[in-house]
């Protein structure tokens, strides 16, 4: 048997082996999934954790979820007396480190010599976890007890065997157990695969080398982040963004993020943010930290090894009772609206410090809809979750991505064919929205419109945002567009709907979901003429926007009138100098 040693090469081999285990868990979960939220949207993530619950590696899937796993694992280790080979612990409690109640987390210990050497874990958005509203994604609820079944740390599997009482207890409290429980079993199966893969890795390299190399990985990541923070000028920087409302009280919710850089350490606090809200946009503590950590990984190096060492130089704090650190029993289902504003505020705070490493304001919200009812062909209950993408923020050297999911989610869309095959709906329109991206030297990403015709009566629960506050442009770039939810557009029954809440939709009704575009980066008049022309030809901007925003004149054949364009741009420059 070959003898390995804990050096830089072996450390990197083990790093990528851990990431491969997490990735394989995730894609196996996607393949086994029964619901479109798992198998199409991929609202999931998987990770490998250290014996103390810290992150060793995560799958390259939904970033916002991974930060819950170490927070939850630390609480689990304190509360579970003994871990056995084959145990799988379940929890979904936001006040124990989770996200919202629909995001179910499973943990399984990797037992070597009768004690955990690591844990494998995953998290998946389940179709339904009970509560007041089918599908569970309703904004406007007032406490967590309305939001669904709240599961403490219990062993779903004991020594490899299902606990039928736990399965029965969950099944009896949810609306579509035949799909939800199978997705949970798929989660369990992937943890079993992960445990065997980690055991094989430890057996190959030896326990001592494995532990030394994972410790070295943490130190490697911490050193990289500290070096970056030290390269940034010491100072205090603030970013602010707003939610439209909390789903109940029609006043904005303020997110203020304050960054304090001293040497090779960063402290982040939320002093100045709104108190926790009556509506359920409150952000659990793990989610608040996740918004900060996600942004810093993107700023420092999105390809770096992500583990507990990555976050050691970053201290995040928030006073209890703020929207960023609520007290029980505050509702949290729509917490992604607040998480995305944390990212936006963090980018705004860092924009003056590292302008070449940040992006303009994105659509900055999670447009999550659930349509539930009785399928007219099967006479069975269905629950259809729809998550849609908007404009991604313009970057320092290129346009913003078009039709992209929110920063923290990075979800896939539900293909039109998949939705129509499985649910009683018809997708009548799915397209980019012209002129939705903010003008700039680099244009903001354009957003999407999706029109859904319903073939049966449904209950529509949703949460989204950005109907009032536009995604901000930066360094002279213009703001992006706002969002809208319109029922039966262009008819006598047209109705503009609130971003958060629960309503009934009748068979035959059409719902038009329009997402926000994103902000531009840099002055629009600095954009290359050919790029403006290409956007008009592609239908991303109008001829009018080319003229008014970019000072580019196009003739009837969409060719650039160079003389008129040069005149307009020189006139703009002269006015600016004056």
C-alpha cells in the first residue's frame, strides 16, 4: 500500500476529491428527484463537513444553502448525544441554523474507529412542509408556526434503517407526501453514497493525512482571504438597499450593511437596518451571514477553495431583533428577499474600495411562486413551484447576464415543456423584456417575462420584490427596471398584484410575471457603437433607447449614422464639461 504524506500536492488532491463527492451527491439527488423544484430548478446543495461541523467542501450548486449546513451542524453536534454508522439526522428549523421550513437538511456521520471524522450533508427545497398555505412560499404570514412543520434534530434513519414513526409523522402533516417523502428519501440515499465515498478517501490516504490536509486547506483559504483584506485600505464603508415592504405593512424595509476593515480582518454589522418585521421577510442568522460570505467569495476569488477558513477573517454581527437577526417566532419564509438585499448592500459598500471586482445592482429578489390545486386529468392534488430569473448586474468589463437567477440561488429555470407535461398550465409567452437592463458602458442584464395560462383553479402563493425600488446602476450607469405581476394583462379584468401574498386564480386566467432588469456599469455614452447596434438588432434595447440613453443614431436599416452620433456624443461631452 502506497504511503501518502500531508503536503501541498496531497492537500489539493483531497480538496478536489471532497468537491467531487459533494458534486456527485448533488447530481445524484437531482436525478432521483420527483419534483421539478429538485430535478429541474435544482434548488439543492450538498457538502462535506468536518467533525466539528465546519465546511470542508461544497457542491457547485445553490450557494445560499451551503452556509446553513455548518451553522445547523454545530447545533446538531451539541444536541445529539451519540452518532452511529448509518444514522441520518433531519432538521429544517431556521432558528437552529436553517433557511426556511421548506429547505430540509440531512446530516450523516462518517464513522471511523467509533467516532465521527466528518459529516456529509445536503439540503433541498421540498414541495410542501404543511402550514397555512399549499406550497409554503407565501409572503405575508406573521409567524413561523403558520409556515409549516418545524423539525428539530431527530434521527430519520438509525443505523441505516428508516424510522417509520418519523416518516409517518412528517407524511401526516403535508399535502403531497407521495412526492415530498420520495425527495427526502433521495436526499437520504445521497448521504449514504457520500459517507461511503469519504470512508474510501480516508482509507486510501490514512486518517492522519486526511485530517492534516483538511486543516491545511482551511489555513490555505484563510491566508488567501486575509491577504486580500490586507490589500484593501483600512476604513469604514456602508451600503444600503430596501425591500418594497414586508408583505403586510406597506412601508420599505431598510437593509444597512456596515463594513469595517482593519489590517487583515473585516467586521460587518447591520446597525441602521429595520427592526424585525411583522411579515415574513425576516432573515435567519445563517442566511444573513451567508449573504456576506457569498459576496466576499465573489469579490476575492470565486474559484477559491471554500471552507471554514475562508470565513475566519470575517466577523459578522447583528443586534437581536433586527430583520437580519430576528427573534422567535418571527416568520422567515420570504427571507431570500432580505438575503439578496444584503448582497446588494455589500456590493454597494465595497464599490468604492474595489470597483473592478463588483457588479451593478441585480434584479435582487427571488420571484418564487407556487400554484396548487387539483389536476383535472388525475383528480390528484398538484403543487407547481416556479422560480424565474431577471437581469444580472453589469460587470466592470462586460454586460450583465440576461435572464439570470438571483445572486444567491443560481437556480435553473423550469423548461416550458416540463411545466406543461406535469401541470395543468400553458406557457403562452417566455421572452426577454426589451429596455429592462440599465444603460451603461456595460449594459445591465435584461429580464424575462413569463405568461402562464391556468387550465384549472389554483391557489397562488408567492413572494418577490423590486416593484418599487429599481436595481441601481453604478459609476454613471443607469438603473434597471422594476418588476410586476399582472393578472389577465390587456383585458378588462387586468389586475396588478402585490409582490407577496396569497390569491385565487380561476381556470382560464393568464398571469404575466415580469422580472426586474439590472443596473448598468459606467456612463452609457462610453459604450461601443457596435455594441449598441447589436443590442438593437437582438431586441434587447429599442431604437429610442439607443438614441436617448446611448446617443447613438440608427437609420431605418439599423445602420449607425456616424455623423449624427458623433455630434450627439460631443454635445453630451461638452455639457458634461460645462
